[in-house]
């Protein structure tokens, strides 16, 4: 009986842990006008806790780029991440969040 109660007591906590974790998303940033802009935006995105850039795809014109990132949604939100480039004068939009598919 005690083991059953212990297992039942841990179920809600385990469910919460399972919903949090590493996620991946793609963010498009515009307003890049020099080669260092992509680095500045990368640093801006990583000011949110536990964000890592997996890939950067620049456009042919060089004025925009798509950042594929991973992050822990228990530590930060996509909304918090997407607004970070604005502090440096860039515009960013969430293209997709593949982990929500």
C-alpha cells in the first residue's frame, strides 16, 4: 500500500518534468547590414538562459538570417528569446517551433 501511495504521489511531479525540457525553434532576424550583425544577434539570442544556436542560415542579400536554436523551456520562453535582438535594433519573428509539431 505504501509503495502504491508513493508512486501515485510522484505522478503529478513527473508529468510536470516531462513537459519541460529542451526544445528547438527557428527565428528569422532582419536588419543585418554587416558581417558582424549575425554575431551580435547570436549573442543577443543567447542572453536568455540556456539558449544555444544550432544553425545560422543567411540570405543571399545578407540582410536577414534564420537562427535555429535549442533552449530549455523550464528556464526561458520563446517570447523572451524572440525579443532579445530588438535591444540591438534588429527585428525578429518566430518562424516555427518544430517541437510543438
